[in-house]
């Protein structure tokens, strides 16, 4: 099935659109700079490989906090499957411009809050409150898909897609207590939420052996997965990292207070549907 990249693709698209609007108005270019083994049957020892595959099983319970960070964005959030809720804040930088987007899901309700700073805010007239989204007004099917989580599907719940990434192991070794390193074939994991498919395409065959490190807690659950992404086109080498914490004890997301919300205006839907 297609994994919905509800963190990176959905809200990243919204933020990038606003940043691009400001860049065009300022007539200045947007900065895109930033700070082995062939794929096939894994050469990993069975115990190390199995330990990593098993390490993501707890994510299917859908009760954890997470962070995702790469060369241009940071996402902090939580998932709480028992209450069918999730929340996150994504910060994206594009040159000197910075945008923040908050996202809350509680049941069938969705809210978005965008903050692009005063300069961009003058160009993109959006409310400062949480905007309640009416799915019927989101006519772009892909965007609506990005803004939706099927809490009954384990593949939907994990925003990083670590199970998909670790399912593409090429080789791995245990380097310490709960510590592992090796390579993964990212060309087989482009649907993972934290993976940029365009960058994997630019990497070509190099994408088939991406170095990684992983850390497991005392119960064998994944707490950190870091990928070392090499230079791809005009993007410098960078680290792509996801962390997980508070397994089984993440707090449910809460609806924003009524006095801090409003229905989304038409300009918000124009951005979502563009």
C-alpha cells in the first residue's frame, strides 16, 4: 500500500508554498543548500537483523512521541491511537526564511496553525489562530490523503516509516548494547515518511547502500534511527534522523481551546488545493 507522508509531504508542501510566495515577492532566489553493498539478500547475522525488524513492532500500538530531523526541517509530535489523535509541529527553513506549521488530529477533526513571521505574514494573510479544516473543502485528493491518518493501519501510524526502512536492510552488525550499524537500500523504502523520494532518485545506485545507525532501548524497541545521506545534486550531505520515546505513555492530543480557533478561510483552502 501507499504510505501517506502526513508529516513531511503534506505540511511541508504547505510551508514551502508560503516560503516560495515570499521569495517571489522579494525577488530573491530560494536557497536549497544545507548544512557498497548491492541490494539483495541481507548479509546481516540473523540475530542482529531480527532484532532491528522486531524493534519497530511496538510502533504499531500507536502510542509514542517522535522527532524527525533533516537538512531543512524538524518535526516534533506524538501519536495516540487509543484516542485516535495525533499532534505535531514542523519547522522548515528555506534560506533566511522560516515557517512553522502546527497540526492536530482528534477523531475526524483537523486543525492547522501556520506562522511564517511578520514579513511573510504580510503576504500570506492567514489567521493566527488554529484553523479548523473542513475535509469537504479539500478538493485535492492527495492533500486530503496527507491530512488523514488511518489509526487502524500500522503502516499509517508511524510518521517516519522505520519499519519500511529497516525492512530494506542490506547488512548490519551489533556494535554495542542496543547499538547497531550497517546499510539500507533506500530505493526500496521511498514510501517511508521520513524519506525524500526525489533525493533518492538523484542518488541513483548510491541509494542502495545508505549507512545507518540504530539504538534500541532495554526492551528492544527502536529509540533512534539515523541515516547518513550523501550529496545529491545541489543538496549537501546530511543526516536524516528519527527518534521515538514515551512508548505506551504519550498523552492524547487535545482540541485547541475554542477561543483560539476559527474555521479556515478560503485562502487556506486555496493553499491546500493548489
